[in-house]
C-alpha cells in the first residue's frame, strides 16, 4: 500500500515539474536583453593573512600571486616545488582560487 502511494505521488508531481521547466525555459528565451554587471561593482577579495607556520612546512604561491597561497613541505627542492606549483596551478579552481 505504501508503494502505491509513492508511485502515485511521483506520477502526479512529474507533469508539474515538466510544465514549470518548460515555462522557465520559455521565459528565458523571451528575454532579449542581457544584464551586464560593471566590473567595478564586483566585491573585492579580502587580503590573505599569512601566519607563521610550524617547522617543516612553508608557504608557496600559485602563479606568484600572494592571493593564492598553498602550504608545502620545506624539504622539497626548488625543482620539486616548481613542478608541484605547476600541477596545482592547472587545478587551481578545485582549490577554491
């Protein structure tokens, strides 16, 4: 009996969702003018506060920008650090930058 209720609820809710989606798509298509945001009104990022780190780790900055710090081992050579920063830079969006 519970399965019958669940099935009937799904059957009655789907047509409404499809109609709403079609209405939304039609409304979006009817809008001809685009909204351009001025770049000056975009919120600025707060400054990054760099704190003192414990022994064994250090800060490195993606693309040389101090707004994108990452914490790495200080035992890495210059070449290893460079390669790591290249890989992290390629996947910067995953890190939240």
